[in-house]
C-alpha cells in the first residue's frame, strides 16, 4: 500500500496502528496490564525507525526479535531492553540473519 | 532449523552483552557511562591473575614437597578438600616440619614462609584493644584482629542490586551509601 511516495506492507501498517493505539492509551490513561505504556511506545517507535531504515530486512527474524524485546520489557529496565534490541539488531544484521 | 538456532544464540549473546553492559559499563541503568569502568576491569583482571598465580604457586610448592618426600603421586591440594586426614598426616610426619607451617600455608595459599616469619608468628600476642592483639619479634610486628570479639553493628547496603554487609565497630560511624558504592562498584 502506497501512502504518498512511501510503500507500507501489512506488518508495518499493523505496527503503526499499534503505535497509535499505544499513544492514545497513554494520552487517555487507559490501563494496560503489566506493560509500561511508555516503554512499549518507545520500543515500537524504535522498531518502526529500524524497519524503516532497512526495508529489506527479513520479517520473521525481526518478528522474533520484536516479540522477545517486548516480553523482556516486562522484567528488565527500559534502558537494558533498548540496549538488548540494538545489540541483537546489530548482530542480526552483521551475520545477515535479517 | 539452523536459522532458528542462530537466532536463539544471537538473542542469548545479546542478552548477556546487555546484562554485562548494564552492570559494568553504564551507571544506574541509565545511558551514563561509568567513568571507573576501565579501572574496575583492570582490577578484576589483575585480581583474577593474582588468584590464579597464588593457586599455581601453592600447587607447585605442594607438588615439590611430595616429590622430595616419598615421590607419591597423591595430590595434597585436593586431599584438603577430600578430608582424607590420614594421607595429609603421613606427609607431615615424613617431612618432619613444624606443625604450624601447614595450616598457614593452607590458609593463605602462599609459598612456605621463612623461618624468621614463622618465629615471629609464634610470638605470644598481647591485647592492645578490644579484639586486636599485637606482638613483636626482632624486626617483625605481628597483629591479629579477632572480628568476633569486637562489639560491632552490621550495616546492609544495596549496591547494583547486590546486598553488601559491613561490620562497623560500635564507637565508629558507618560509611555512607556513596562511599560503599565507590568501594564495591
């Protein structure tokens, strides 16, 4: 699907919708069990940026990385999760997994 | 299948790296870099080498003693952990050494002490303050601190998620959280 000059695949659109929902939940104070809304929103924005910068990345590996990162945000401090995401992403890229 | 294994291993490696970075490179789970990171690493590495050196020095000294004695292939170091007291006693008797030497060597993990130091350590000590004993022989001064005899209060500090207990004599002020973090970071 093209929006202006940009092409979005289905997964990117879902990610954007998720980010919008999180933003609305945060703004309106909707409760979100267990998860920290600010941490989730930060992670989704980072994922959108990394996915946007590298549109040819392999979706399955990226999906696993995203799931693990979101799950770890339940237990670890945000900075460690962000660090984990970037280190994983870098290694995935260097070893051509994505 | 190989792809999933690679992904799992990479995620595990990334987790270990981030865990190490959080507890060593960065301060208080923030992006601020620990200015003492290199210093701490040097201390850890040198501490590791020092412990390894002491271990090998002790192994070497006990092996040499065994070779000079009965030539047995029994390993004295591991006998300490096995609790096989008969074999250890045999070695002591054969070597005909003072009984005090073995425990000191075993406790410190250092090579055997010189006769002068052994004599100084055998000097009777006088209590100079609560729990602190001292004595002197020739040019050697010997101090012994018996921690259990000192009236003290145990303070618990939390540094990087680890509980650190510090015993402070009752008439002394406890260290502040910042001082403890500087020492145990």
